C-alpha cells in the first residue's frame, strides 16, 4: 500500500509540476512575442510563428514529464541507498557529510 501511495504521489507531483512549467513557458513566449518589434511580424509569417509555438510547447509536453519522472526516481534511489548504507554501517555517516559537501 505504501509503494502505491508513493507512486501515486510521485505521478501527481510530476503532472502538476509539468503543467506549471508548460504554462510558464507559454506565458513567457507570449510576453516576448507581444514585445517584439513590428518588423518581426513583417519578416515572419503568422503560420511560422504558430508552428514554432506548437512545436516548442509540444516538445515541453512530451519530454518534460519523462525527464522529471526519471530524475525523481534516480534521486529517490540515491537517497534510499544512502539511508540503507548508513543504517547498515553507521560509521559511514561521518564520511558521507564531507563527501556530500565536496561533490556539491
């Protein structure tokens, strides 16, 4: 039951964060487009601008969830490995703190 709860929490967190990131990317793109000089719109057709919007947002929607999900999974595995190592061999804990600081 605990594994299912953690998996569900991770999936919901991933979905919400990816949705926020996509919304932020869209808002930034619209803001920059509205601040563009008029010469930009004369040299670029409307279709090209719309295609660029859809391509960038499509890439963010497709790639970002997988990358975030994998990063959360790897981070959880690293934390679990460190925790199990410290519980099994407590003398490792004082060595891990300077190593964590050195590799940060």
